[in-house]
């Protein structure tokens, strides 16, 4: 091993305790997500709670396991821009659904027995 390799290895310090803590937090939040599903919340509230927990989990994964925690500001700007467009892609279909809800007709299905 050269001196350059030893210096590079010393500079890249892996904090295993932090990774294990984040893993435990992700495991805990997964258990919370399952427990919340048993609360029988109204569908809108259940989706909002599940998305909030999923957003927190995704933020932890991105910050620590994808090493975004120590990045420059331009990375955060691009990440915010991406999050904005993802939110827009969630909002547009739901707003369209609500605008067309009063014009939607539901045809009842009638099952008849066919003669053999």
C-alpha cells in the first residue's frame, strides 16, 4: 500500500454506529407504517400518513446511505426541483379526477345466465 492509499483510507471514515442507528430508525418507521394501517383511518388520511412516513424514510435513505448529507448546495437545489415535479405529477391526476367526478357515470353490470 502506498502512502496515498493509506491517506485516502484514513480520510474516508465510515461511521458504522450511525448507519446502524439509521437502519434501526427505518425498521421502526416500517413497523409504525404497518401499525397505522390497523387504525382504519379514512382513506385520505391513511394515504397522507403513509406518504409522510415514506417521505421521512426516503429522506433518511437519501441523506445517509446515498451520502447527500455532506453535498454542495447545487445538489439540494436539483433535489428540490425533482421533488417539485414529482409533487406536480401527483397533484395533476388527482385534480383532474375531482374535476371530472360529477360527469362520470357508472353503469351497473347485470350478469345473466346463458342458455346451454
